[in-house]
C-alpha cells in the first residue's frame, strides 16, 4: 500500500507542475505595449511600475521595458533608476536563456527570465544615452565603455567572441569623451576620443560622419601629419567657425524583432529527424512502441523560439536646421542581431535538445508501464491499476510533453535599429 501511495503522490506532483501557471508575460505586456506605441510613453510605463517593485520570474523584463518607456517619455532620471537596477539584476544572471539547453525541455516561462546577451548589453546603451541627455557626460562614457567590455566577455564554445563591437556605443563613447575633454580642456580625453573615432572608422570605413570627426579632432590636437593623411584620403578638409555649435541626432527606428514559436516539434526539419532517429535506435521497454512515443509528442511545440522581424515604416530621418541638413545613418541593427544570435544558438542546440526530448519521453512512458505492472501486483488495487497506467503513461507523458512550448518572452519595446546623425550649426 505504501508503494501505491508513493506512485499516486508522484502523479499529483507532475500534474500540479504542468498545469500550474499564472498570467504570462506577453499577456501582462499587451495593454502597456499598445499604449506605448500610441505615443503615451509615461502612461505605458506607469502600467508596468507595480511589476518592477515585486520579485518574480519576469522582474528583469519589466525593468527593461519600463526603463525604455521612461527614456522615450524623456523621464531620464527615473529611467536610470530603473535601468541601473536592471543592470545589477542582469549581472546576477550571467547565462543567456538560450545557453541553457536543459531548461528548454519544459515550458521555460516558469523560470526566471535571464535575458538574451544583446538585451543585457542594451541596458548600458540606454543608461549612457540617458546620462548624455542629462548632461552627465562622465557617467555616460562609463556606460558606453561598459557595453563593449561586456561584449568582449561573451564567448562562444570555442572561446571566440560572439559579438562584434557595438558601433553605436563606440561612437557615443567618442562623443562623450570629446565633450568632457573640451569642457575640461583635457587633451587626454580628446586623445581618447580620437582613438575611438579611429576604431569606428576601422569598423566602418564608409561611415561619412566619422571622416569629419577624424579631420576635426586631429586638427584640434595639432596632429598635422594625421590631418594631412586624412585630408588626402578623404579628399576634403576641415573648417568650422570657432563659435559654431553642433547638432547630434539619435534616432531609434521601428520595432525590434520578437520571439515566435517555430511550430510543431515533429514537423521541424531539424529536430524531427533527430527525435525519430533517437527513438528508432533506442532499446524500448516491452509494450512501448515508436508509434506510441511519437503520439505522445504529436502536440508538442519546438521548445526553442525564433526571432521574427516586424515591419518598420521609417527607413531614416532627415533633419534641417540653420540652412543645413543631416540624414541619420544606422549604427546598430538590433533586429538582425536578435535573429542571427538566436539562429546561431539554435544550430548549436537543436540536436542536443531533440535527443534529450526523445530520451526523456521514452523514460517517462517506460516509467508509466512499470508503474502499472507494480500496481497490478496488488489485488486490492485492481481498479486503481488502470488509472495509474493511464495517469503516468498518458498523463505524465502526453500532458507533460504536450505542454512543452517555447519561451516567447523578450524585450518588446526595443527599436529595430539605432541611427545617428551629426552636423555643425552656424552661430545663433
């Protein structure tokens, strides 16, 4: 009787696990996101504020969303308070959600959201821009430098860096150092800005505005040889009124990609064949067939999501001021980074995940058959035997794996890309 009680207890625990769920993140975000895209940025942020002050599995996501909404609503101080907390929380979660193969074998929305690597890096980008808008240039350059420091730490399995330098952060680092250098009349800061501009040029030699930066700063530092070299290479010179001003425009274009399901697990061209191969090459328990295993997985979804781009109606913007104009240039393609990185992870993970799903399904169904045999040994539980066989075999198998879905949580309000434009303005 004791054995039977334990089996029933296990069944109840399994059913409690797979059926216990709360309102998911995407449902929580729906109204706030709609409000945000109607241009009511601060109202959208207020809808989410209660969620950032209580611990929960989506705490990091709510902080990132709220911080961005406050930033867009020009409440830079409050945005920084939220994003600084998000940055600290992200540091406590160093592993990307797609780097946890084991967690992908169940409905992972029950776990704490750890964030994609590029999302955690963008926290620092927004902090830096906030500090720029507040005129706190020293703090801004700390955050922008943190971006590429964080990127350099993110390695692939072979030890190589997974990300290139963030061009937007690098360019804004140069701007921040140049501003501080001019403010404090500190040649060292201006020299650092010059080094950053040169690195930006090396990363993208076709970026027109950095050519003006190299001419301007080399002239300002009195680097005559460098200036002549740039002048010869770019076929232009630098000249500006000593009292001229400058306009720097940061444009966050469109809506970034969001996560969607890849669809039914067994129909996936990558995972489906691996699952079938694993099943067909396994030693199956008597009474367990490949067909029964496949039926169990028939309604399961691929547990690894994909990023899908959304439509973006504005390609770039043109600004006219003081008789001059600028057109913004894309420096950071957020949506392409999101899509590419998750596809890279998928290529690395799918075989391991598919084989593990097949193995766990076989083990679960085999346990159901074994449990039924144990129950049948007890005459007094004849009526219960069929229930146990059904509950463990079909319940713990079919229900558990049918409930397997991808984690579709992601930072919804990110732009598709970051753009920047820069031009001198005449005095007055």
